[in-house]
C-alpha cells in the first residue's frame, strides 16, 4: 500500500459515520447540539510543502491557510484550531510562534490546544493543524455536481507552483509569485457566499487537473477542461508564458488554494455579479456531463492528458 489513494480507500471501511462523508470530501461535518461543525486536518512537511530556508513565520501562515482553505470550500466560518508541532531549534520555534499568532489574528481563529513532539535531530519538520469551522448555510461536497453544470475557478492558477520554482532558483526570482507560494490566501468570504449557489465545491490544493478529476469522479460525471480559459496572472505569464505548455504546467502545479466549483448555466450571471462584489475573479473553465473521465481541450482540439495531473503522495 504505497499510494495516498490506496491508503484512503482502505480507511473507508473504518469511516462509517455519516459525518465522514465517505472520505471523499475535503472535510467532515458533525452536528453537535444543533450546531453543524466542519472539521479538517492538513499536514505540511519540510521538503515537500515548504523549503528548509522558508521563513518560519511564513510556514506558520501556510499551515493555517491550507487548513482554512478546506473550510472555505465548505462555506464554513473558522472558529478554532488544534496544533501538532515538531520541536526543533529554539530560534525557529519562536519565529514560528510569532507567525502563528499573526495568522490566528488575521483570520480570527482561536488556538484551542494540540500536541508537540521532538523528532530525531535533523529529521524534516512535520506540522499539522486541525481546523474547526461552523457551517453558515449549505455545506457543498465534491460529489454534488450535476450533468450540464459549468465548472468555475476563483482567482488565478499556477502562481504558487511558479513561486516555488522561483524560490528554488529554477526560474528568475519573482517576489509576487514567491508570496503566492509562501502566503496563500484561503477564500473564506467567497466560499461562504458561494455555498448556496453551487452544486459542488472544493479547493485546488494538489493541482487543477487532478482536483477537477476528483470532483468529477466523486459526482459520477465526466469533466471537460478548456485549457485556454484557465486564468493566469500577469506575473505568471511574465515568468513562464501563456502557451499550451505553460497552461498545462499551471494546471498541474498545485498549492493554489483557489475554489473549484460547479453550478448550472443559469447561475452564471449571479456568479459573475458575486465576483464583482467580492473583487475576486471567477472564470468558467469547463463543464460536467454524463459519463466518466477527464478531457482537456484548447483551440486546436482535444489534448492528450499529461503524465502528471498534479501532486500525489
């Protein structure tokens, strides 16, 4: 059992409570005394999700933000968090605490507890956070899409992946892209506003291609992605261009933490009006139909799927 997918599949037999949503969603939903709690847990590991020389304050922000992104995709309001922390050098730990305090304050999030461990000297840091939210309305799942839905994404795609490459020195340094990689912004306000308008929603964490495939599979549908419609930022285009290869690279990069959602065509005008109100672009990038599989196309026609659709453990 070497893959993340195989491990999760094996766990499904244990996750029989309805709150687990069959382990096909970004978060669990547990009703307690009339309150609907939305629960998620994400981990980040040195050398995979952040670099050894990334500022510890930024690592703390990212740990909080990636968890809150899951809450955003469920339209939930964050209320608290539990921290799992690997102790290391005293100076790094103190800087992490400072950054954690800034992130908690920025998102109005209460730290409720957690646990610490001390790994072997020199071992990569492994950090975890359990984020707790409260449902403010409908809690859209990955599996709620319907045939005929249009597929949308918020913001821009590919910036974080390009920022990681810039931080590694693989492409010319670009501070705006590096900031997108180190300091993601969970779309909490947008998620809460969209929850009542969409049929399915999740965040883009492992890559637009693989996450759209997961949304389609969870909904029992086929997805078509229009590559030319993927929103690229000016910073990304300046760094990597906007041709087919650049767009495929952006779509498989991951770490975007934008919202990926589906809605019937008649909702398009309302979605664009909401985007204007929020000051956050929504781009229509494809559709969902009866069937199965993922099709990627551009102005020249259908494109063979790349070997790598996104990040998989």
